[in-house]
C-alpha cells in the first residue's frame, strides 16, 4: 500500500485543521473588536463604560500588531518577506494593525477614530472558504453581469429623466433635480421602496409602474446569470477536490483514467474530525464510504474492526440491505469519499469489475460476521 | 411472478397511506390550537369569549399529552422508549404537551402563557414531506451559503459604519449609533425598505444606492446557490424513489443493470388512491404507465379488463395514436410509473428489445379488441 | 414524397392561425370591457360620461352572451354540448356572460355590479399559450413548493409571536394583537415592507432582522424550485413540438429511431407567416433550415428557386462560408426547423451519413449556381 | 503551418482591439454629456455655473454631430450610406446629434431641452457586449415570459378589484378608484412597497397578504425562466466563440470532427493584450493553454523561449506537477484557449492519442530543461 504517499497528504491535511484553530482565535478577536466599536457609538454605554471598552479595543489592536509583526518576521526568515508584506493577506494585517493608531495620530478625535476599526473585517476574507469560488463566478460571468449593470444604469437614467419631467412641478421638494430623482429610481428599481419619494401624478405613476416591472426583469436576469455561473463552478470545484483523493485510494487506482474520471464525477469528499459517528446502527442507509485518509472503527457485536486508508464500508446499503448493521466512528481526523446509491448503480453498470470487487468483499464480510 | 415480493411492499405502502389519516388529525388539532391562541390575543374577542376558547385550548393540550403518552408506551413496548423520548419527534411531542402547563405553573399569567402554544408548530415538521430534501440542500450547500452570509454580514457592517459617519450629525435620532444604523442596513440590504430610517445627505444617498445594488447581488448569489443545490437534490430523490419500484416490475427485471439505471432515470412514480381515473377516453395522450403496485380497470367496449402489478397501458399514445381509446381507473391504492413520450423515444433507441416487447403487446391488444 | 401526409398537417396548422384571429377579437373585447370598468370607478369620469361607458359595457356583455350561445349550439350539434358547458372554457364563457346581469338582478347597485366584470379575465386563460407549461411545473413541483409554503407559514407564526411578545407593550396600537402582528410578518417576509408597522425595541429589531434574512432564504428556495422545474418542462415541450415535425421531413425519415431522437433534441421549430424574409444576403449565418410545412423562395441572381416541404437551405453557413449568399423568403405560412451551428457539428460527428447528404447537396447547388 | 490563414484572423482581431479605443472616447463623451445634463437640473449649480456647463454640453453635441457626419460619409464611400443611416446604429447617432438642437428650435426652453440629452444613452447600446446574448434570451423565451406577464397583469386586476371593493369606503382618498388601487397593486406585487397606500381593514389585509405571496411566486417563475434561458445561451455562445479558434490550432486540426466538437465543448477562449503575465512561477496551476493567435515568452532559467500560434504550455500542471515552473508572458495581443484540469482528464480518457502527444511533448521539454 502506498503509505509513503498518503502520509504527507495526511500531514498536510492535519496542518490545515491545526491552522483552523489559529484562524478561530483571529476571528474571535475581530468579533470582539467590532463589538467594542459598536458599543462605543451607543451614547449611554459610552458614558458609563468607555474606559473598559477602549482598553479592550487597544488589546485587540495590540494583538493585530503582534500578529502582523510575527508574520513579517516568519516570512522574512523564509525569504519572502516583501511578497507577504505586499500580498492581500499582508496588507490586510498591516491595515488592521495601523488604521486606528494612525487615525488618532492624524488628529481624528478618539471616538471617531475607532470607526476605522471596520477595516479589521478584511482579516476575515481569507477565512471565508467559499469566497474564492464566488470570485471565480463573478470573474467568469463578468461580461453578462456588466451588461446587466449597464442595462440597469440606462434604465435608471431613463426613469429619472421621465419622472423628473413629469413630477418636478407637482413635487419640487423631492423631484426638483435629477440627483433627487435618481435616488427615487435606485430605491424603486432595487425594490427597496422606502416611500420617502413617491410619484403622485397619474402619468408619473404609470411610468413608475413600468419601471418597477422592468426592475423585476433586471433582477431576474441578474439572478439567472449568477445561478448559471454558480452551477458550473460548483461542478468544477467538486471535481478538483475529489480527483486528488480518488487517485490515492488503491481501490480505484487500478482503474483506467476514463473510469477514474467517471468515478470522480460521482464521489463527494467529506472531512470529519476524530471520534465522529459516521453510520448509526439501524438507520436507513443510502450511500457507501471510501477512506481517503484517516481511520474508522466498526463496532461489530463482540469485536471492533479498524479500517484504514483505502478501505471502504457501508456497501451493504447499496446491495439491498437498506438498514445499517453497525455503528462506525472515526478514530482520527479522516477524509471520506461518499458514493450515493443513485450514482452507485450508474457506475456499476458501466464498470462491472468494480461492482464485482465490492460485492465480493461484501459477501466475505457477511460470512465472516455471521 | 414475484408476488410474495410485492405484497409486503404494498402493505407498507398502504400503511403509509393509513398513517396519513392519523397525521391529518394531528395537523387539524395543531391548526385549531393555533387559531385559538390567535383569537385570545384580540382584545374584543378575548373579553367576550375567552372561556370557550381556553376550554378548546385545554382540550388541544390534553390531546397532545395523551398522544405523547400513548407513543411513549408503544415505544417502550417495542423496546426503544428512550430512543423515542430523545428523538426530535419525541421531544416535539413532549414540548407540545408540556410548554403551556409548565409556563402557567412557572407563574406566567394565563394570557401570555398561551403564547407558548407556538411550539405546537414543531409537531408539523415531520408532516412536511419535502422538508428532508430542503434540509439536505441546506447541508450540502452550507459552504457557499455560509460564505454568502458572511459576505452579507461584512457588507452590513461596512454600510453601517459608512452611513453612521455620513448621517449621524444630520439625523442623530435615527443614525445616532451603530446599532440603529445596522437596523437601517438590514432593512435596506434585504430590500424590505420600511422607510422609517432613510439617508438624506447626498453622499449618504450615494453610498446607500451602492449598498442596494450590492444587496441585489448578494440576493442573486443566494438564489443561484439554492437553485443549483435544489436541482441536484431533485434528480437524486426522483431516482431513489423510482429505483425501488422499477426493479419490482417484471417487465424491466429482465433488463441488465445498465438498462435499469437508464430506465430509472426517465420514469416518474405516481401514487393514486382507489377509483381514480388515470386516462380519459378521447383525450390526447403523451405518456404510458407501468403498474408497480395495485390494480387498474380498462373500460373497453363491452368488457372490463383488469391489469395487475407488472402490467402496462397507454402505450398506444407513444406508438402514433395520440388519442386515448378507453377510460382507465384504479380499483385500489396503486403506484404507477409514468413514461413520457420524450423519454420513450430516447429509451427505445437505446434498448430496441424493450421497444419490440411493447410494440408486440400493443399489436396483440389491438387485434384482440378489434 | 408523402404529400398526402403533409397536407392535413398544414391544414390543421392554417386553421390554428385562423383561430388566432377570432381569439384576437375576443381579447380585444375583454380589454375594452375592463377599460370601461376601470373608467367607471373614477369619479369625474363617471359623472361626465357614465352613460356612454355603460352602453359600451353592455355591448361587451352582449358579445360575450352571443359568443357563449353560439358555442353552445355548435357544441350541441357536434354532440358534446354538455361537455363544453361543464368544461373550464364553457364555464368561463358562461360566467363572463352572466356575472354582471345576475349581480344587477340580485340587487347590487349598478356601479358596484360592473366590478363583477373582472371575471371576463377568465376568458383570456386559454389564450395564454405558456400557461399550460406553467401549470405543469406547478403540479410536478407541488411537493417542494408546498413544503416551502408551510415553512413560510411556520416562520410567519414564529416571527409574529416573538414580535407580539416583544413589542405589544411599547406599540399597543400596531402590535397589540396577533392578527396585526401577522400582517407585519407577511409584509416583512415578502420583502414588501410598507413601513406602516415597524418594530422599535432593540430586541424586536434584532428578531425582525433575523426574520428578514430568513425571508430571503425562503425566497431563494422558492425561486430555485421554480427554476429547476421550468428548465425540465422547457426541454420536454421543445422535444414534443419538434418530434412531430421532424418525422415528417423526408430527409430525416430515412434515419433510424435513435438518430431521429438525436436530431429532435437539437432542432427548434419556428412558425412564419407568408412573405417573411428568413435569410438576408450578406448577413452572417450560424444556422440552417429544414422546411416542415409551407414553401420558401430563394432569390438567386437571375432566377428564383422555390423549395417545398422536405427541402433545406442555409447549409453553406455551416460548411465554412459564414455569409449568406441569397435572400430567402416564405411564400406562404410555413413551419421551419432550425439547426444551430453548434448542434450541427455535434450531430454530424455522430451521423456521418447525414453530413454526406448535406455536403453533397451543397456542392451540387454551388456547381449549379456558379 | 497555415500562417497565411492565421494572419488575416489576427489582423481582424487587432482591428477589433483598436476599435475599442474609439469606442472608449465615445462612451466618455456620453458620460460627460449626461453629467452636465444632471448638473443643470440642480438649482444652485445651475445658477453659479450654467454657462460653463452649457458650453461643455454644446461641445458634446458638436462631437456627436461630427461623428455622425463622418460615419455617413465613410458609409457612403463604401456604398452603403442608406443602410447605415437607417440601421439602429445610424439612427442612434442621428438622434444623439439632433435631439437637443431640434427641441430648442421647436421652442422648448433651454433648460428643459437639455433633458432630451437622455437619448445619448442609445449610443452606448452597441458597446454593451453582452446585450446581444440578453436579447436572444428574451426573444427565445418570449413565450413563457409573456405568459408570466399576462399572469401578472391578471393578478394585478383581480387584486385591485378586490381591494377596491374592500377598502374604498374606509380609505376613499387612496382606494377611491381602480386606477389608484392598481397603483397599490403594482407597488405591492413588485415587492417595492412604498407604504403610501396600505390596506387597513382586516379582510383587505388578508387579501393583500395572499396577493404578496402570489407576487413572490410570479417573481420566482420570472427568474426561473430567465435563468434557464440564460444557461442555454451561455453554452451556445461559448461553443461558437471557441469553435473558430480550435479549428485553427494545428494541434487539434489533426483530430476528426467528433473529437473537435468534444474539444470545443471544454475549451474557453481568452483574449490578452501584449506584455501580460499569464502564468506566474511557483503559483498553483490547474489549467493548460493553447495559443490560437499571438505569441508568448517562457522565462526559463538562463534562456527565453518563444511559443507561437499552435503552441501550448502549462501542461505540467495537468500531469501531476501542480506548481508552475516558469513565468510566461504575452509578447503581443494574443488569443489563448484554456483547458481546465477537470476537462483535461475527461478529454484524455476519450482521446488517448491527444493525451500521448501532450505527454510526449511535456517529457521532451522536461528533458531539455533539466
């Protein structure tokens, strides 16, 4: 078994999980800092307790500064100090550490200066795991999205000029200039509709009604584009994530590349911490699992069996017996590949040899445990 | 014919239908209870009739208590009493029975205590059949959905700080603290737009306009993710539901596994109560039916023919004659598999033997009836 | 050539087009009637001209009555009088003819009685061609849609009870009873947000903010379900519409059933009135056309060639020459099948014999015209 | 190598890029003109600086007039003067040049006449690249979209008549006539919800709540249709754009038509200006590139290698080595075809010969550079 191959993979995976703990601390400090910032703007809270809150905020700023410097030093040792300092990550760290002190040094009064703490939010950007996918969707679909935006802006200007012409004499206070009318148009086309500026003439209302219906259309196009782009990206992401794991499971490694691509299309990866129950005895089952990294323990009557990388379990559910026959728990941080009943049947019909292997193993296990 | 195989299946299916009647009573009692609760909060109604309403509400509570105890006893006899008591279902039953009495015992005044009746709604959760699918979508797409939520929260904080800085001097009453401004931001980004808090400075309005457009974007992403996830789940659910039935129709059982997977992909299951007309004579037809469980009666001129599990009908519609030639009605609770004209042609081109069987049977029937 | 086969098809198609003209008159009368009804509710207009308007409305009612009776008589002659009278179409006709007179006979004052004219809208239902598809989507996806609706109602009740408990003491006028609070919840969850009822306590606003975000989620699910269902239905409808036409084009009739299914999947039908220009000389072309019914005229230099049912044109665009080389116009009501460049290449790679036929014909034509 | 074939292609492509610069000037002038128009409607700005602004606006008008005349002359020389003058493009140019002067000549006062400058927006239509795709979606899905619109209008009329009947006696000022009530219905069904007209009777609110929920449904259908249509169009557009480029890469030209269609389905085109870095050393890579037009420079240690039309690079990323091994930059305006890791594996499993060529070339390069 390609152990030497899997260990670095697992190590890297464990490092990622450990990194999460550091990230959690960072997120917590940002959350505390922002809460403090919000409290400071509330008058009674400010009067009674601004000293304590400000002390807490200064602690947050100190934490950010120390974190930034530590990372700078570490990056310098690894000989990419400048690269880190100019990367998005490094700039976010720098801005988080410096924004408030610089604002105070620049003469902004203490209470307003804390508002610059909003830049701490940038530190969260790398923690949002799905953000990269969202960005890819926005980049790939930027053409149509920009078209819809331009369409929206054109509609905005047309609506404003029309309403300005129709309403300015009746309501000079709110429709008295194009900028005010543009405000009305934005509020209406985004379907926010505050109601602070409302047309009153019959013709103005007719035009406004048409503008609202067009607003729905723009909205629908916008959503349609994003939905289409998102569906494509999701498929792509799942494939990439699974591909790496599949090729490391010995069970699949014997298949040709065409079969591996087929398999990858239907598997789903799942990362589980240690001591998590994956399968509960007696529950209905509709999928089976392959172990890409880690280890699980099968709680059979009278004995406990451990399955390691490359093993699989839960195949009974796909072979007719829909009730799980044992509890199965992870013993360590594990990555599993999940195969749904649906995809199992499609897959098996195309790769009969795979089906035979799984059925053979299932029979062997049944005999052994009975 | 595998009769012995189909009977338990039908029995289980009939049990499910019978279970529905009990569920309907439960839903009715919950609806009555909630109506009573609503009536109690209306002042004139309370004064004139609170005795009668409260009597009704106590009846509902009694019903829930009895139901809970009965289920506890039944579960205990089947030796999984604790499992039921701690399951979501059991907890919902317990809370529904105990919430209001406990609140009253805890000293809450009678009129407020009835408000706790809102927990009765939890009893409806298992009755909502599609809820499991919705939950699966939310779980599987939780990554991107959380990303969008974080994006939304970040946008919220940025918008609030900007508007607070721009508007607090002009409208100290409504933009005077960050919590108030956050309220504005939520109301605006969700496009609710009450209009109770509205920016008035030109710069504030410009920023607000950009926030609204971003709000549309977040909304579109949200919808796109859910739409993508839902499409995937729907395909999966239909496949699972049909797979079980298909493999029980003798007609398909002779096919290989690849063909069965193909067939399953294009069939749709349909459960019909007894004495329902499926096909009306003279109407245009665009699908044929296979009987997975139950029985139907074909009303031919002069005689009535009964078709049982494994039979099929309506195939004329797919073989050129688009007008239905007889009324067909269920004689008992039946499960049918529907094959659309579209999919029929695709399927037939891939499995010519299936086509021959169907055409042969169709010819035989035409000869017999002419 | 199967001429005798195509003629009835064309006749039926022409009848459909003629039927449209009758429908247009019906739609026009309904539109006039509704306009009159609207005018009657405007006070100054009523005073000055209600006699003329009412005369017009009576004419509309008379038209509906005559139409209904004529259809009843015709249906009776064709021996399905009762079927028509009880069909949706027949009932809509009856209601349109009788609603206003019955209301007046029943003692409703004249001005209010005309409001019953709103039922005339039912006469439009059969004219909305896509309505059948929408209904199929709603029926097939009714399970998940109902689940979302129940989810929405549960959210509504929870939100109302929470806000009622939090706000009733501060704003007894608007949050003083559950029905009033339910009104707030509906207005908020649908993102309408009138602003007539707005929470003011900090806790109430916090709960309201969470309700709004949940509202977006419900909205997204709703849209996702409808989008998924609609995509499926659209594919199905196009297939059915094209299938009939494809099997009538001799060019395709020689193909086996598998190839016909393939072809049907990629063709699009298009109905054109007489004397419409289909292809303009010199314009870039990215599709070719097959004639399923009707006739076209190719305007070649020096001569005019006519192509009839079963012919095809525009194939040069798909064989490398992207610029159209002649004007092509319909000479009569025609149904064309459009083959896109995209699909052409996919199709040709699977059915090389089809490709050879088209290329051979294209070469023959090029030689002939050069 | 088919150089003579690629040069005209590249020339045409370069011309398109040059044309963009002219377009940018046009967009800038339109933006300036519209800004001036907006400034003129603001009272204090008008008083202090309307002379300067009007001077600027006249310059814009002069620019449009000159542009229009220049294009007319050029078109006349190319012998399609009338075609240009009557095309959408020509009419937009004409209207942009003439609207304001004609309005002034027609006696409109100067300040109002400038409002006609809104027609300048039409000049932007051809610049919005995605607009053609949006229009195709709207045309192809016009059937269902119209159905939903009719559904929306029917709902509008029903809701208005119901609310008019229920609220007119309580709120005669705002629900006193059907046109006013229609205004309420539009504002509510589009979820804008200004709050200027709000039902107050319990029954009116009940009906309004149902109308709002229906509004969500209409909205969902609308979005679903647009999303479906957009997904189809996007696939089609990408295919067409890529098809032309693929058939010009010698690497693919040796494949049969079936394989080319396969390849086209998975490639994405990308246009890059000169001196753009495509691949950065050390970054993770998940795609490879084919050069359809232009030239790139690979920055290997000690030497620089240039790759021209028909070449490919980045294949190491797909063959196991996920880190880019060199910087690669364009030397001139280039069009690249991008092959994702996902699609690479699928493609390779179907066309093993393609895989061998790429792997052979990759080995040769590795040997050469080591």
